[in-house]
C-alpha cells in the first residue's frame, strides 16, 4: 500500500505530522490548524513545491507520518 501524498495547495486533511519526501523536513499541524482549513505550502527547507525546487508546484511533496 502506498502512502497518500499531498502537494502545495492541498487542504491538510487531519492533524499530525507530515514529512517532505525530498529532504525529510517534518511539519506538525494541530487541530486548530485543521479547523481553519490550512493548506500545504512549499517546503521551507529544500523549496520542493516551487519552480526553483527539486519538485514543482504541481508535484506531490508531503506525506502523513503520524
């Protein structure tokens, strides 16, 4: 079974930790973030999800880990 992946602009589906599949950076989203309808941004460490990063804005870069 493959992990569900998310790209820039996708709505964060649940609270928890998400990891950049390129560089391994982990971001945590709390329940209050989910209530506000937060969406995924590009990776602030490796810039995946940007035109200058290793993956472009239309490519999946985030995976749920816990």
